C-alpha cells in the first residue's frame, strides 16, 4: 500500500518538510501493518469470561462538575456556549 503523506498532511492541515516525509511514511506504514495484524473481535470473543479484554459499560457520570467549572477550561465562551473555529466554508 502506497501512503500519500502529502495528501494526509493536507487533510490534517499540517506542514511536513520533504526531509521528514520518508520518516512519516515509514511510521504510517508501521501503524497500518500493526492494525492489519490485530485479531478480529467477534461477539463470542468479547463475551468470553476467560478473555483478558473486558469491555466496560459506557455509562456517563453526571453531577461531578458544574457547567461553570467545565466552561472555565474552554478557551472562548459566548452566551454560555463553546466557541470553536469555523470548519466549513
């Protein structure tokens, strides 16, 4: 598989100089190879009690922080809402 690092960088809106391009291509190929080597997970395997991989219940914790506390961490807030950069032109 040929990985187009320049295209990935363009999509990611990052600049990669030509000196680092080969290094990033090699790193990306190693990641793809690792993912391809992962075993398939089926429902039977996921529910096996002897399997070391235990899936957690996805339960949201509520009431731990107030809205005001959470908004203090935001870089910009207007009218009680988070302000984010425009992503669609």
